[in-house]
């Protein structure tokens, strides 16, 4: 019995827990899309989205919860995310990757995530965003 308790107490918290759970993930997603909608620096990635961002906000929130180690809302609704396949119709080169990362970095800063957590998440976001590129340049 004590071994199980030791395991539970030594388990590292997930990024989902460190961010602050669903409410904070939603806050991050909403700030991300607000910035994308408001800032000219992100016009390139904004143009890849539908006029209304409501569906994008929900899907990204559902995905991000699971990706960060929280509930798998996205998978329970849609199955495996198949990120690259789902994004293949959209031209994603280094400029779109970099806009996405700058937008997310700004959103994380705006909602007040601490520096070590922002750096950890940004490194993971970079790996995923870089893998999503499907165009040269």
C-alpha cells in the first residue's frame, strides 16, 4: 500500500495541472484567438481560419486539454486528432509556423503563465508546429 502512495505523491503534475485546469486552458485558447483576430502580425494565420472562430476555439480547447495531459475531450468527440492530415489542406510554411508560435507565446504571457512553464510549453508547441509545415519556405 505504501508503494502506491509513494508513487502518487511523487508523480509530476501534467502541463494541464500546471496551467490551472480547464478554465485556464480555455482562457489561453480564447486569448490566442483574440490576438489572432486583432493583431496584424497574425493576419497570415488568421486568413487560414473561417470567418467565425467559435468552432476553432472549441476544437483547439478540446484538443489542448488532452495534449497537455488533461481530459481527452477532442478524442471522445472526433477520435484521433490526425493533426497533420487535418491541416494538410492549409498552406503552412515557416512563416505560418512562426506566426502561430508568436501568437501562442503572447497569449501565454498575457494570461500570466510563469516563465518556466511558458518555456516548456513553447518548446513542445514548436515541435508540433514545425512538424505541421507542409510547404517550403
